[in-house]
């Protein structure tokens, strides 16, 4: 029997929207360098497949890493030499990734783009789930509104085509709760197996899957209080306690399946280090270091490790996440912290959510409250219908508000499908008012499309008008919310178009390699300077390209107020500048200087000088309007000799006058 024409048009419409989503996402990243985490995901995934070794990047989900690296397995690029490789010996993912991407003689970019295309499949699958869930709740019109808002969302266009775990985990949160809720209403064994398998896959997608447990508890409680028997493992349960207990028994079975899935993804090996390969000294942060900081949780994980309950790399990765999430440099609205703020993610949500989605969410909330006030009996029914979505939203946000890991808006992406699905209610409520429905749909869909068009292809840098737009995004958030190291190709294009014959200085945040793009820049402090011996660089008039995260000094040990003590230290090191230059350029003088101090001492001195000089310069640049930007993540300043001198070598009075003059200047 042929499909009904209506269903065919629906299928074609969904396919068109998802194809547009995938095309936009891949087009955008085709002009971007690898973001900070992608080098880790693909390198880690490749070592899992190619070497059957799990030392690299165990703190992230093994599933998205294997998935993104699968094309690389077929491309068979050369891998760095392992024998005598100090970084391999100490499990350091970024240096090994740099070797893999940039030092083995192959072009990494086809491998990177193939990995990105693999993750797009998860983004497409997330869209399918959003459409199906919204259609079930609110009908076809509402489902298309939900899907359109998702497909044109800058945040999912930004991360939907990156070889990272964020969109993958978003999919598995939604899929696991959907399958679990289906299982609680359908006694068929194949539904249980589907739910258990998806639950297990979630645990190898990202360690945040542990939040599924309280979400499942809440939905099981909702099912226990609902009428109707719950059938689990061939037996019916009718009392509330019985139904909740049956759900707990089912969840235990889910856990056993999850354990089997975890073992399978690690090749059923306990040991993280392949004994056939050059041995490791330890993980990147030794177990003993983690044990010092995670208390009872650490003892429990070590106990599980002692009996080989789960693979070593999985247990270590979970411990690593717990330890590093406690203290991490963070930036919000010009302030710095190492333990974060409860307000971080609400701010990130408010600044990086599109205005049409905010409007749709506000309108749905208003109409829902009016509905409940008019008919109180509908409150319980409505809440039951959306119980798994409500559990996802409430639990995830409760966790986010208490999290110390405040490094990126991407960490709350799993809550957005709830908003997209909820927006579908507008289609159901307004279906009887066709003219009003059309106006609302045009405003929401048109507004979402306009937001996307304005920011394309720089989707990571999206900020709405409440935060002053993307040009002012760095005043609120940086790191993966804006500047993840993605704009080296854009910088190359800008320099080629605006060559003024002056030198260009670069301070870069990320794991890309400027030399791959032949930028020819002079290096200021980098976050990933581990592979380059950092020379002394005198500063002259020229082009200064500064990544937003570096401009705000998020990961610098010189941030916050510039104190008299810092100024004294800097001036004492400035007196050594001629010697730094001689050490770098004159072999005879270098030999003489090595009699006064070791090479390590000289390098440490000029590295400290470099950081202090850069911090002093950035105090000025943060109030001076940039002359241009690249993708909103790299700011370009064309500085003359007088500016450079006053900012980096002038007296405190000259420096202060320069800053005051920049503050008073009209914004361009």
C-alpha cells in the first residue's frame, strides 16, 4: 500500500530542513581550523581503533571519539613515533594530537572534516527526535515549528558539525529518556532492550550521563502515581510502591546492559595501556593526584578499579572529570573565578539563546499558566505528558547551577531540545486562529532565520542583542562560548587582504597551528605553546592579532588588577631586555650569559617578562576599540610605535594616560 500524500510531504519537509541544517553546519566549519577539543577527540579515537590503547583523552566519551575518528581509520594517516615519545609516555593528549595533526607529513584537514561530518549525523538524529516528540504532543504544525527553530539555531549549527561530544550527548539524553518513558508504558521486551541499549550508549557518550539516573527516578515516580499497571519482566505491578520498585528493578537491568556496553567499547580490556606498545609512566594526571582531591568518590572509584569492575580508562576518566570540575579558570562579564558562579549558565543562556526562541519560550509559559488557571485539572495531565522532558530540564539545570565547570555555553545544550519541543505548543494552540498562527510563525521562523543569517558562518560567536551582539560577546563570555581557536583560516585571509607591510604579532588560544596556515606571525603568549620554543620577541608598530580568550587573560597567571608589585616585577625584568635579545641572536653573548645563569633560568625570566608585558598591553587593548575582527574571536589592532611604547615600556603615568585617552575616544 502506498504512503499517504500527507505523510510523504511531511517526510520531505523534515528531510529538507535537516539537510539544510547539515549543509549550513558543514559549510560553516569548512572554513574553520580545528577547535581546541577536536584534536583530542580525533587523536584519542584514532588511538582506540588503531592502537587498542586508551591513555589519550579518557575523560571524554569514548563513543563520539571512536565515531569521529572512524574515517581516519580508513584514511590510515601516519601516527607519531611512539618509541621515545615523552608525551606518549605521560599520556599528554594535546602534544600527541599536535604531532598527529601537524608533524607526521599528512594533511589533517580532510580527516578533520570527515570526523565533523560523522558528528553531523548525531545532530540530524537529534532533529528527528525533536520533530517526532513535538508531533506526538502538539501535532504536525507544532512539530515543524520545533524542528525549524532547531535546524536554524546558531548554537546547534556551531556544535553540530564539530568533532566533539556535546551534540552527541544531547542526542543520547533525549533518546534515552524517550526510550525509558516508552518502556514504562509498553511491556514488550524489545522496547526494554532498546531502552537499556540506548542508556548504555549514553554512558560511553559522556560522563554527564550519570544525570540520567535522577531523571529516570523522577519519571518512574510519575509513572508510579499514574493509573494503570506497569508490566516489567512479564509481571504486572499495580500499587504505587510496586510500580516504583519494578521500575527500579528495570533500571538495575539497564545498568547491567550499560556495563556490558562500556566493556565492549574498551575492547573488553581492563588495562588502559596496551602492553604491546611503549609503556606509560602514568595518565596525564596520575591517579595519586586525583585521589588527593575527590575524597569519598575517589575511594569508591579506586575500589571499583581494584576489582576491575569496569575498564581502567573509564574509571580514570570519570575520576578525572570529578577532580578537574572542582577548580577551573572561568570568566563572566569581566570577572574571574576558579570555582565558577551559580549565575554563569543563566547568563550564558540569556546571552546566547536566540531572541525568537526566548520569545517562543516566554509565550508558551504564559499560555500554559493561563490554561492551568482556567482549568486546574489540566495541570496534572499536562505535566504527565511532558514528564521526561521536565525531568531532563529540571535535573540538568539543577546540576548546572551548582557546577564549578563554567567554561562554555555548550554544556547546557542538552536542555535546549526541551525548549524546541515546547515551542511546538504554539502550533497546537494557534491552529484554530489561522491568521494569528501565520503571523506568529512568520515572526518566529523569520526571526530565527535572520539571526542565523547575520552570524553565518561564525556560529560559535553568536550572541543576541541583549549582550550587544557578537562584537561585544567577549565582554561576557569567551573560551568555547566564543573563541575556541577556530579562526586561523580567517586570520590568514584577513592578513592577505590587508597587508600593510608591517609585522603581525599573534596571541592565539586553541590547539590549531598557525604555521600550518603559513601566517608568518611573531608569537606573543599562546595557550598551546607547548611545541614551540618561545623566543624573546621585541614589540614594534604593527598588526596585533589577539584571540578573545587571550585578550581577557582567562588562563593567565597575571589577571585581575595590575598591582604595584606586578609593575615593579615587570620593570625589573624590562632592564634585562637587551640581554634577552642578545641571548636569542648572538651566540657569543649567549655563551657569556650562560656563565651567569642556566638556559632554563634565562628562558623562565623572559617567559615571565613576556606574560607581564602582554598583560600590560592587554589592559590598554581591552579599552581600545579594535580596528577589525576575524570571526568575532580574533581582534586586530593596528598599533603605532607611540602606542606600543606607552603600553609596554612607558611609565605608569604614560600608560594610564594612554588608557584614559582610549576610554574617552568614541567607539567605532
